């Protein structure tokens, strides 16, 4: 029994204790989970779940141009991605107001064009390896600059949430009262989108543009099955994101899987388990409650 226990601990803790790149990946994922999961909860509550994915795809041309100019420079790619992401988000809003069309269809059009342009830029001037690195990332290969960006983004996000918590919650559940009380919803919304873009860029350094939002949105979507209050959902989302990161890194190490894919698959497994077993509107608890009422 003791030997089995020690063997299990070795499988779980051994990779992090022995290899520096595993510890660096873990620190980066912790920063992404702490910052991204709360933003994901507000995206779910505001029915904007696809916005983060749009930003992740829409920033690819900027990331690609930054890569061509500065190589694998975190600064160059981050500045390019930030500019492109903001152009897509702000441009979609401006175009929808100017044309009278729906903002979601404008967002879809812009991000598809931006994604195709980014792939074309990298494929033409870079190569298959460069394209794969930008699209899928490399969690186990994050460097000091990427870790600094992730950590700094997490600090800025948590500080911003401390000030923005009340107006964000008000805007989610009672936008009329928020406007009447002078909550400056438009200003908070723009700052929220800007911070969301920054978090997507930080996540893309490790997980690539295609999977950058996986650790943000899947735990947030799962959290609604475990809590009813906003605070409870945020705690649940962060916990699920941290568990997915650790489990994904271990699966990647032991089974030789792509680390970003493994993390997102673990988050997806948590989402499916939450749908089935979640204490708030989970399928199994609802079925048991219905059966209890029928038999009672």
C-alpha cells in the first residue's frame, strides 16, 4: 500500500519536481487559470462566450506580422496580436452600427478574414513549423518573457476585477439599474474587452491562437453547474481550470501528447462531467430529483 502510494505521488509530483520546463509550464498555466477563468464566467453570463474565440482567431494576422518582424519575440507578437484583436472587436462594433447589421455576423466575417490572412502570411513567409507553433503553441516551451507576460496579465486582471466587480455584476443582471446609477457601462465594457484581448494574447504564448481560450471558456461553462452565485461560479471555474492544467500537463508528459491539446481535453472532460453530475441543473441530479418526486 505504501509503495503504491509512493508510486502515485511519483507519477503526479515527480515530473514537476524533476524537470524545470514542467514547473515553468505549471506556473504559466496557474497564471492563465487565475486570470482567464473569471473573465470566462463574465463572458458566459453576458452571453458573449464566442467573443474570446473571435479575438483569438482575429489577432492571428498581428501575431504573424510580429513574428515576421521580430521572430519568436513575445513583445513583437504580443503587440501585433493586441492591435489586431482590438481592430477586430472595435471594428465589428463600428461596422454593425454603421450598417445596421448584427454585431455577431460582423464579428464572424472579420475574424474569418483575419484568420485566413494570418495563415496566408505565415505560410508564405514562414513555414509549416512556424505556422504550427503560432496555431497550437507550446506550453512546455514557454520562456521567461512569456512567463512574465502571463504573470503580469494575471496581476493586472485580478486588480482590475477587484475594482470592476460590482459594475460588471450589475451590467450582467440589471443593465437598466447600472445605467441609472451611473456605472459607466460603456467604459467598463471597453476595458473588459481590452483586458480580454490581453489575456487571450498571454494564453496564445503557451497554447497557440487556436486553443488559447480553452482554459478560459470550458471551466467557465462548467462552473454554472456547480454554483448559483457569481462568486461561487468564479471559484468553481478557477478550481476547474487549475485541475485541468495539472491533469493536462501530466497527461502530456506521461503519454507524449501535445500539451495544449491535453489541457483543453481535460477541461472538456470536466465540462462533460459537470453537465452530467453538477449539483446545479446537472442531468443526473435532475433525473434523481424527478424520480424522487414521482415515487414520493
